[in-house]
């Protein structure tokens, strides 16, 4: 499980937050990129490397596994907790082996999941920038008996993932792919 929480901050080699000349915290960025991307971080490879589209898969959210294993899902309670916001995602969309089967994982991929993906920048990736299977577009109004074990009147309904404000540039497909 990948978890990147909080507001990104620039830190020094000791893990201390870096401040500017006026004592303000210098904001950082969350970047998911190719291991071969020498434009950021520390280059530990003595040979020159070039990143390329599809160097890695992406961020895959699979609620189908939770359902198959009978695990609790907050989504079924009307609580949507999975967010990918303000991330810089580069060179994704590659093939990944899952259960001995090669699969293309887009930079943001959803399987039976209604995540919130907002204000991200997705660039230089193979395949589509974002993908979801049809079950990710489930419509729930939370008034059916299965959701009314404790009676309540919901003031919302959720149809699929919430996707807006993303910048998708120079990907093989600059859009959302329904697979």
C-alpha cells in the first residue's frame, strides 16, 4: 500500500524542513517518475540514463480485491477517502506483472474504485493518463436497504470517480480510458 500524506515540504539531508531567508517553509512537490529520470532527486547510476514513456506502471487502486476478500469498504458507507491530488506523475503507463499476468497500468488506474483525482499533472506517459473499469462508475444514492442499517437521509449521490482539474500533456492518450 502506497501512502503519501500531508503537505510536501523540502527537507535537507538530515530530514529537517528547509526554510527560506525569511523563515518560511519552502513548499515541495510530490513527484512519481521513472527511476531513470535524472531531472530530479539524486542520480545514483554512474551511467547516463534517459527516462521513457511506460518506464513504470502507475498508481493502481483495486477495490475488487477488497470485495473478493470480504474486507470493509468505506465507499459502501458513502465515505470516499482515496485521493490523488496535486501530484506530478511522469513516464508511467507501463506493463506490470500482476498474478503472473502482464497488464498495462496507467498513471492513475481504478478497478471498481471511485477515487478523487484532482489537480494532478500527468505527462510523458505511454497509454492513457487515467483509466477506470466500468464498475468504477457505479451510481449509489445510499437510500436502498443495504445502506440503511442505521437510518439516514443522504444529501448526495456519487456516480463514479471525481476527476477534474488535471493537466494531461504529451501522453499517448491525453484522457480517461474506460477499460
